[in-house]
């Protein structure tokens, strides 16, 4: 029962972070929000008894993807002539 | 025109909702495993000797799919390397030097995180995790190394060599399985050992360590190439 409530709470958090990632003006905040979605998702996977998937999601989704997005954002800002 | 576009979108959306509803209507959750899953769950520990059932499925029963995944990752890293071609020498480093805190923390943390990564892929047949997870953790260590300590000193050579050698050994072990055991990527070319100890489950620990090194090297190459084009003006 407690587990179900926790999963629902985390899922609501994921939804909120998804809306932040879509609608926030600042791209860096959006990238970090998408990383937090992955972190929450890994907790949900752990609750659903899939620790292998949870480790993958935590390391790839919330570390590597965010890092790659930041590298690309930095590169784009360097080449944008208006800023 | 806009109304037409929106109405087409609406019709498509309605169609997909209808399809999903039909799929969901017939869905009933089952308490028992299906045939393939039951075979893996019952025969897996005896046939492969791996305590982690997921690993025995990923490396032995579905080993060819794992080879395909690793190949896809290799292709992605190669294509990124092709697109982000860097000329050595002409590049300027526009980034600031990292602070003392960053360097000290990185020196403390890098060995520990690498150790966790290596632990995860060496113990892939006993505990949750395996080659992909451990390799990704190794690559995240590499990010920390890159943004803190040595920004320009790491060459492609070591990473390429690691990746090539581990990929080659992975395929060679698979072929050894054809010669010595039942088929491609069969793990019984070595003895299965005692169930639950580190040196058990035949070739699974070796294969998963090789996959871990390969995945780590590939992801690190992607990060390194992205890092090298950062300050470049073109």
C-alpha cells in the first residue's frame, strides 16, 4: 500500500518535471529537469523489482544524457550569432 | 488549411485512442509465466550457473542480441566521431580552468566510482547490473576526469585500443563457444563452478567484463569527441 502511494507520488513528480522540461524558457533548467525524470524513473524501476534497469536508467539517463546535452548546448550557444 | 491540418490530427488521435482502447480492453494480467520465461526461470540457474537470472538471459540465451546492441553502440560512436571531426592543433580551449575544490573532489571520487563500475560488471552474474551498467558508470567517471583534471591530455588511442580489443575478444569467445560447446556465445567453454561464487557461470564474467570495457570506451569516446569540439571556432 505504502509502495503504491510512493510510486504514484514519484510518477506525479515525473509528470511535473516533464512539464518543466517542455515549457521552461531556460534550456539548462529543462535539461536538468529531464535528468530528474530519469532519476525518478530509476526509483520506480527499483520499486517494480527491476534493479538492473534501475542502474542503467540512473547512470545513462541522469548522468550521460545530461552531460551530452550540456556539451551540445554549450556548442550551440558558441555558434549562435544573436547571443 | 489550418483547420484541415488540425482535423487530420484529431482523426489520427482518435484512431490511436480507439486502437489503444481495444488493446487495453482484452488485457488481463497473468499470474503465471509464459513458456519461454518459465524455461529461463526453471532451467537457467542449472544450465548457466549464473545467480542473476537477467544476466544468464542477456549474455547466454540472448547473447546474439547483446552483440547486436554493442555493435549499434559502436556504430553510434563511430558516426559521432565522423561528424565531429576535430583537427588537432587548431583548436582553442575556451573553457575556464577548474577550481581547486573540483580537482580535489575529483581526485578523491574518481577511484571510488571507477571501482563501483568495475565491481558492477565483474559481479554481473551474481548481483544486479552488468556490462552496460558498469560501462556507463565508467563513462561517467570519464566525464568527471575530463571536466576536472586533465582536459587535453587524454588521447583517443587508449580508448580505441580498449574498445577494439574487447570487441574482438567478445566475438572470439563466441566463436570458441561454437567449437568447444553447444553454440555461438555458449558459456560452458569453462566449467560452471560453484553456484554463487565469483569465478562461476563459465564464460559469463569474462564476456560481461569485455562488454563493460567496450561500452565504457565507446561512451567515453563520444564524450571526448564532444569535449574536443567545444571551444573550436569554425
